[in-house]
């Protein structure tokens, strides 16, 4: 199965906001202090590699959020404060479409969203359990120095995840080709890798395009190899 990276659109003509800014602001002062602190401690307050890949043991509801000035409503939306494991705020149309596909373990959290004081119904925050590093064959995964041309770029490989974590070179590294081992479920239509990339299958990509769902873009720059 062919996979594509899926990410939020940064085109201001689509989102209404410049510089890849957020369309939605989660309003801390619209929560009770206790409820917001629970969300903050679980989703926001730990470093990236310390983030837990577990379901919170409390009900998650985004009790107050608003569309920022000039932002447009899209089916997938940028938001802030960002919550680890929750790459998208999505419309009801996205939820309904995803119900027909094989999505890796995920949860939807209700969002009380307003625009200019009016309620906007149907949006959810999507929490995706990420696939951890045990599905990645690091020896056969290639990274490239950021901004390098693929034709003559500086490529890096690592013997293990630990070696990758210990990399201290001068270049930020991007994934060029990722090799997924037999621990990976190759029937999935959407999955989130611990390395910070969300992928969709070609058939889900086509369905999103056919439904004209707005707010995301696709890229095949990362070659996904399934062993």
C-alpha cells in the first residue's frame, strides 16, 4: 500500500490566517482551573520523548475555543494550545469519512467552538495513538539534512533509535525514506509515527480529495517501505 504524509495546510487563501498561524484558539479562561490543568499536565507539560502514548484517565472536553480573527472554517484546522498526539481539529464530515476506514487507535474529544459569538457545531479534537519506534527499522531508514536537495543531499542512517536520539550533528534531519518492519499493521489507512509524521493510505487520500475536505495537504517526499 502506498502512503502519503498528511499535514495541515498553511495557505492563507485556504485558512484565512498568515504565516501558518492557528485558526482556532483554545481559551484557557473558559475552563475550570482543575479541568484545564488536567489537560495541560497530560498533553502539554512534558518533553516530546516523555509524552505518554496512553488514553487520559479523565474526560477530555475542550470547553471553550474560538475562531481567530479572519480565520476560515476548514474541515481540518490548526489550533492552539497544541496538545501532543492531537494533530487536527476536525469537522463532522471528517469524522464520518474516517469511520469507513481503518484508522489506528484514536479518540475524538468534543469542542465547544464559537465564531463571533455564534456556536459552531460538530468539531472534534482528534487524538491518535502513535506508533512507537519499535515499528521502525532504523538501519534501513534514511534521513536527509534539512533543506538539502534529494539528488545530492547529505544522508544519514542509524543502527538504532538510541543512536538516532544521540545524534548531535549540525544539521536538522528530516526523514527521506522510512522502513517499517513486521510489527507494523499494513492494513491501516491512517497512522501517526512517533517521529512526528502522520501518514494516510492512497485510498484515504483519494477519499478526502473526492469529498473535497479542506485544510490539509499531501506529500510523497517520504518514501514508505514496508518490509
